[in-house]
């Protein structure tokens, strides 16, 4: 043996626990504050027993082991070895939600100050077990865990995940799964965005129409179709019974559910079911999210009576200290033209409508405070006047807007879109919004409201924590896109919320994630996103940079989607037809990334013949920022926008100056890459002479394809039903030789 190796062996044998820093360490996520790795292991087998005073944690752990491995870890208080002990002890000296996990060959001990800490000690222990502890064991696993001593506690007391269930409805089973998934990541708050313009999702006994009608959209419903719901009835809601059960389930897992009723804007679902609480006006000015007539009347006392009643039922369902009543993106044009709102302004001596928002928020504070709760609102609520010092602000628009709330003295949760909006696309090629940014895993990992601002120590105390948020306008497809958008970005967020900055390192996180945590996510049953490879074409050779060294990348050579049986990339590919290759990363043939070609070559060679447009839309509906000339430019990032819902009979006709010889024309509608505001019901027609039209494909998700037999003179988009937004958008034709 070499001297060095001998010394190392000696050291290891002498010290029961040795602390050293090594890439990944135990690949735990979120990374604990302090880890000492010992030697040896604890073996879980049929003789292992469990005891302790944290009843839920004890049962939860033995259930998890039993359901995955089949090993029955029985409760027994007498064992002196091969036991697991979970104790909550207020004298432990540990921090809130913190724990000490000690594993020796004889025992596993988890100590904590509170049940939350005991639960998190269990979560860390689960991560030390074979990943199949989250699912079903194969039978090949070794049910043993390494000897360690971990002392851990969270950086922030608020670590949130938010989900919008209005634009897309998720069944209650999905909510349970989601609560499990976030609890595995030591996230302790679920912010449930229960209402918005496009659906009211919480049963309120006093106002049954809110869910009987307001939870549904479709051609014959009070709410028109939106966000891909098309010409079918779409919706759903949660009964009070379901909510009570889910609140309890979450609370056992140390998750507080904060309900949000979004008011006074984003309220079309209320205004269309109980019109008496909306402003009486004919305002046609759209809110930023493309809605009209979606604002509560703040000058009408009936509004406050109804809100009081709603809040009364809400606080009975949700024990959470914080009650979120929205306050974002209010289209104040409604108030400008509403006699009751204007009368109120006059009476109160207000000059601007923003003061009406403050007036409304102050009344909401009173309503919520009366029940011993605190009000939460989006960052717009700091404008127009002061707030109660207890009122919590959710800083979403930018880091600065959150920071301003802190500087005004409000407790603040940080979820700036640029880091935390998980509805943002993850690369330019993927579906999702992009108004805040392209939000990569790395961006979410970086969020640090303390380091990114120069707060005083007093101000720092007002930083409650961070949250990852999923808005669901674009969640109708593809299947399980919710999981794709949340994971693994929520894993990054969990570390941003839990781990002290000196212990954070993105490369190290990425290593832990790809090396071990993917396998946990897989066993949790999550359809998580995988990064795609980076492909370049140089010197007649396709070169692939793997997203991580052990990634499996498969490819096709005929332009089709790679599948689990496609070839595995093993090295440079020499070819003269690089545009025919597609590559994708695979995980266990279960999950795959989007497919890509070489990023430095044109994959498609579209032709760009001169074309003119005729349509059924009047000039009054056009928007100067998106003129019709955009769709004759062949700049595929541009689009033409119409500010009205399309109806059966609407059309757009593209006429070529000269008939065009081509093999294929792809007709896409909606916003490029966001696929929103597209044709819901309709088809394409095309003509060789400009007079006689041949009926082509129906639009599917806003796209239809033509494969002509002759030279094409004209292409026509024909609507057969109403589109599912108040805006319609058209794109350049993609014409292939
Ligand atoms: C802004 S965040 C909104 C939401 C949208 C989201 C889309 C906030 C308070 N309002 O209504 O869903 O952007 O990213």
C-alpha cells in the first residue's frame, strides 16, 4: 500500500465521523447546512424497529419503507440496536424546522425542535435510501444508509410553490401528488391561486353560482372558451369537503396552504355570475391579460358584503395565517367610467384611480384582520397609499418591486418573474411565456433576495422567503406539462429557499440533480424536464455536447422524433445532410428532452414568395404594434394581431403574386412559439387559380398543413367556430420547396 492510501485508511478508521467537502457529497437536495460523513452503514431489515414521539413522522417513515421495500419496520420502544428514533424535544437547541440526523451502524436518530423538523429529518433520510423508496422497489436494492451526522435548518421560513388552477383545472388527485412532491423538497407553503377570469374553483356555499356557473367555460357557458378549452365545456372546482381534507394532508407534511381569491381585477368569473358586483359601464379597454369587464365595483357596498361572506367561508376552510386577496393588474379603466366608483372618489377626495385600489385593499385588510389573519396582495398594492404593517406583499413584477415593498416596511415574499415564474419558457425552443425572461434552471437557482439587494438588517427581517410560481394559461398541453414546468426548477427553488448562500453552488447542484436526484424524481413519478444536447455542424461533422457527462442522447437520421429505440449517440457523426438529424436526451427511456438539430445550420429552407393579405377583420380591431405587414415579411418571430374574438365565417386570405411551386405549406396561427390566440375551430383551403378552392386540413392546436399537387396561388384560413381568446393572431406561411 502506498503511504498516502495507508494514512487515509488509518484516518477513516480512527474517526467515526469525518467532515470533508467533495463534489455532490451525498447528492442531497436541498443541500443541508452541515454534513459529516462517517464510515459504515445502517442496514434496514426485518429486525429494524422504530420509536419516537413525533407520531406522524414515525408512521410516515415506516409507511414509506413498507410500501416501497416491503420491509415491515415495527414500532417498539425497547430495542437497543438496529432501531430508528425520531424525537421532538424543545430543549434540543435546534432551530425552527431544523433537525439533527445521526446514522451509526446501530441506530438512526432524528432530533428536532418541532414536528416540522422531524419530518424534514425523515425527508433527508429518505434521500439517503435507494431512490425507489419513493416508488416501488425492484428487489435488487440494498436497504442501507451511510453513517452520517447532519445538522440542518432552513435559511428562510417561507419556501413556497404557487399553482394557478383557474386557467387550467387540476383534479384534486393532482393536488395531493403535488403536495407530496413539494414536501420531499422541504417546501412549506402551497399558494393556491383558486380564482381568476377563467374559472372560480372553490365552493362557496352562500354563492353557489360561483361554481355552478363560474367554474365552467365553453360556447354556452357564462364564461367563454379560453386557453385552449375550445368548443367544449371545460372546468371544475373543489368542494369544501375536498379542501378540508387536502389542507389536513398538507399540514401533516408541514405545508401551509395559502388560498388566493384574486380581486378586484382578474374577476370575470364573479362578474359574469353575479353581475351586480361589477362596474356598470361599457368599457371595452382590455386588461393586460386580454380581458374586459373583469373588475369588482369598489363604489358599491354590495361588493363588500359579498366579499365579507366569501372570506368568512375561506377562513373556515384554511387555517393559514395569510389570506391572499390578489390586487394585481387591475384594469382601472372600468373604475374611470363607472359612476359609483367615480362618486366614491369624489366623496373621499381622491385624485387618481390607484387610490381606489388602496381604498379597496385597506377594506380587505379590515375584513381579513377581523378573523385574526393577515392580508396578502401582489406588489401593486403598495401604490396609492399606506398599508397595515402586517400586510404581506408578493413581489412578482421584478426584483425591484419586491425590494420596494421591503423598503416601505412590508413583509415580502419574493417571486420575481425573471427567476421564479415557472410558466416562462426554459429555452427559446420550448413552449411558455417569455414576458419576464427565459427562465432557466440556473436563473431559478440564483434567486437570492438578500444578496441581490442592499437591505439593512431590519429590512432583511422583512424578507420572508421565496416562491416558484406556475401560471397556467399555456398548460392545456402537452400532457403533464405542469410537471415539466415545475421540475426540476422547483428543486432549484427549494435549495434557494433552504440552503445558506455559502453552501450554494450551481455546478454542484446540477451534479447532484443529474447524478442522483433525477432517479428520485423518476421514482416519485414526475415527468420532469430534461436538458437537450447542444449540437454543432463543423467540417462535415455533427458534434454533440452532452448536457451532462452520463447523459444518454439518441438520434434519428430522417428528421423524425427520436424515440427510446433510436440509436444512441457515441461520437462524431460525419454527414453531408446534417439537416436530417434530430437529437434528444433520454432518461431511462421514460423521459426525453425536446429534440434538436444542429444549432448553427438552417434546418428548414423556407421560400419567401411575395404575398398579399385580405381578411374579414376591420381596421378598428388592429393593433399598431402588430401590423398585417408582419405576416408578409417571412420574419417568423413576427405576427399579426387582431383585438377581437374570431367567429365562424371569419377568414384570412393569403394570395401570392405568382403561383408558387412547393411541396408543403405549414399554416400556423397564434403567437409564434407561445401558441396562444390561435384558430380553435377552422380549416385551411388552397387554390391553384385563385378562384376554386380545395378544402384542406382542420386546424389542430392552431396549425394546419397543405401538401399541394400543383403550384399554389392562394391559401385561406376559414373559421368554423369561435376562437378561444379575445385576441386572434396570424403568422407567416412556412413554405417548403
Ligand atoms: C401576470 S403574476 C399575472 C398572471 C399571469 C402571469 C403570466 C400576476 C400577479 N399576474 O395573471 O398569469 O403574469 O406569467
